[in-house]
């Protein structure tokens, strides 16, 4: 019987009787692939244990679970253990419920490529997702071999990164990969986030030292990816760390990130608190602190624009999800009147 000492499977006290810890590495509908002291196993959720489970309770890639090992047939998952970090999306179904789509990672590697597809507002959006996940974000500018000097792009990314580290790397030449070693220590779990075609799977292969994940050329005309990776997959790296390769953001359904948005734009949110109207749209209202800051040269108009765009998109995403899932059960909202802060704050 193979016993592996894998840093991805820590000892866990008080598991249900007869269970061992296991880490979910992939999901195929109701069937899971996991690593455990028994090696790689296939497993399903134990019916009785998950009868009343919500989508949130169900295992996802990266989760630690309590596993009843069965040598002949699928093993049984008795419990999903609490998560220290996760990405969520709204689960399909009649009620709006959340579902985790990757869990327990330490670092979120945000990838953007040094080609014509480089786009700061998109990077800001990914950053907001990363901040709300509980993992520590790191920005990687991929395909650095395609530009004579990636420094200007690194600087541009730093201008919006809120202190998050930015590295230029190339999976093809290996340039810059050594800067990742500080994140690749044993028992650390990394997750990749970025649009299709930025080179997530290529980075995984470079770190693995062999071609495990399928990689496909991007479209020549607009440099967009072809959605090659369709499932999340956790792989153990040679040094003891592990990495979760993912499909692009759209496939992950991560468009609803109000909370992370707040962190990415802390500076703007702090300023916005000084607008005269509490529900200021920062477009035409008198006493708008944001427009005043732009006029005074204290805030870049592009940054305000990208904040506005993301806020709208995120709000639309939320509304779309709510609408889809509550099927008209939501009360109708009338037109809202502007509320003055003074009206709320002064005792009357
Ligand atoms: N020049 C150059 N090309 C790269 C580099 N890394 C990846 N590519 C190319 O970019 C294309 C897309 O790479 P993938 O690794 O499949 O991208 P992905 O992010 O996994 O894409 P999806 O799975 O669709 O989300 C392939 O043609 C790769 O060869 C790099 O460092 N330099
Ligand atoms: Mg891929
Ligand atoms: Zn305002």
C-alpha cells in the first residue's frame, strides 16, 4: 500500500471515525479526484453526510476533506473542512447561494501578458477578486520575451497594484521564474488567475519541468486565448508546493466582487466618503470629492473611469445573478431620491 508524505495533506485532528485527510485535486461533476496517504483516489460525497448540504458545503478543488478510503471503488467524502481562502461564485439554482470554486490557496498569481492584450482595468478587476479571496495576490506579467523591455509595463502594473509585488516572467525562456521561488515553499498552495491565453498552463508546465497541461496558441488577429483549460486542476510541484491551474475568469464565473473592489480602490473609496451625497454617482453631483480631486490633479481621470466602469460591471453582475436566481421574487425598486449625508447624520 503506497504511503506518501505529501505536504499538501496535513494531519488533521478529530476527523470522523475511520476517515483520513485528503486534498481535492480535480472535480468531474459529482466525482472527485483527491490525493491522500493512499495516493490518488476517486471519491464521491457520502449521501447521508451531504443530504442537507448547500452548494457552499460541497467540496471544490483545493479543499481538504475527511475521506473514508475504499480500496475497491470510489472512496467516500464525509465532510468538507473549513476553508482559509476561496473564490466564490453564485451557484446555479432557484435560490441565490454561493459556491466555492477554488479553496485554501496561500497565493493568488494574477497573470497578464506583455502583448497587445495587456489591459490595466482588467488587471484591477482581477486584483479585486484576489483581495476578496483571502489569498495573497502576486502580479505576474507573462511572455516578457515578447517585448524588448518589460519595465514600463511593470511600472504601469505597479501604479495600480496597491503595493502588491509585480514580476515580469517568461515561461518560454525561464526569465524571472526564479523570483517565484519565495512563493513556492513546501506546503504552499498557489492558484492562477488570468484571461484565457495569458500563459497559465505554460507557467504550470515550466514549474513542473514537464508538459502536463495542454497549451494552445492564441488567436493571431486579436491575441485572445482559446479557452484551452476547461477544468480546475491541482498539481503538486517538485519542491513540495502545489498549484491550481484554472480556466479564464469568465469560465470561473467570478464577476461579482464588490468587496474586493473596495480594497483595490481604497484611495478612491476614502475620497468618495467625502462626497456631499451619500449615493453620489460621481458624474454630475455638486460637492463630488472625486471630481474635485481629478480637477486638482490628485486623482488620475483614468483611474476614476476604471473605478466607475468596474463598479458598474460588478453591480450589473450582482443584479444579473440575483435576477437569474430569484426569478422575479425580488421586490420592485422605485426611483431613488438623493440622500444628503447631513440628513442622515444630524440628529433631528
Ligand atoms: N512568447 C511566449 N509565449 C508564451 C509564453 N507562455 C505562454 N505562451 C504562449 O501563449 C499561448 C497560450 O498559453 P496557455 O498556457 O495555453 O494559456 P492559458 O492561460 O493556460 O490559456 P487557457 O487555458 O485558455 O485559459 C501558447 O501559445 C503559449 O505557447 C511565454 O512566456 N512566451
Ligand atoms: Mg490553460
Ligand atoms: Zn462623488
